C-alpha cells in the first residue's frame, strides 16, 4: 500500500502531545485514522485489559523480530514520549 502525498506529509510532520492529549484527536475522533500509530491500532476502547495486554505483547514481539531481521535497533517508548522527543 502506498501513501498519498497528504498522508506522507502528515507522517513527516508529527505533532507534539501536550497535557496527555493526543494531538490527532479532533472533536473526539482520530484525524489520522488510516495511518494511525501501532499503539493506537492495538488500543481497544472497551478496555479489555487481558486482550489488550496479549495483543500488545504480540505486536511488540513482532516489532522486535523485524528489527532483528533487518539489523535495526529496537527502542520502545510510549506515544507521548515519542511525540515529545520528535
């Protein structure tokens, strides 16, 4: 899947999270839903903590394996920290 010019622009200009509120949440809806972050794809609003935990651990394991496969450093950080650091 290739990204449109608008989607590519959105990815290259990340917004900073302030006060613990996602900067992409506009009027209670995700403004970048189609290209949202992996953590956002995992988060389930019903808050089934066992399901979310298992899904998170599975995704993190896959990310680590991809990093190993392609010789990349793996670094995990929460979304708020990641957006502030960029």
